[in-house]
């Protein structure tokens, strides 16, 4: 099943171990947002854009 990992740049430097494998192995497509851990509150249009683009790519 296709998946996208959304990295919030103001959060952690590296993804948690459970996420790092699929992202680094290419199973999950990466996306980056210049926000903290809760982008749906700080920049609600950006996560919506990422979801739309991810859905269109599949």
C-alpha cells in the first residue's frame, strides 16, 4: 500500500526508528513541512496539500 511520511522540520532531526526503515528503504515517499509536530493547527493547508498530492500520485 502506498504511504507518505510527512517530516515536520521543526520537530525531531531524524524519524523514529519504526519510521526510519520504510522511509530510508524507499517504501514510503517523503514529504517535508516547515512546521512543528502539529501542522494541522499551525499550517492546515500544507498537510492537506501533501495528502492531495500523495493521493493523486497513487
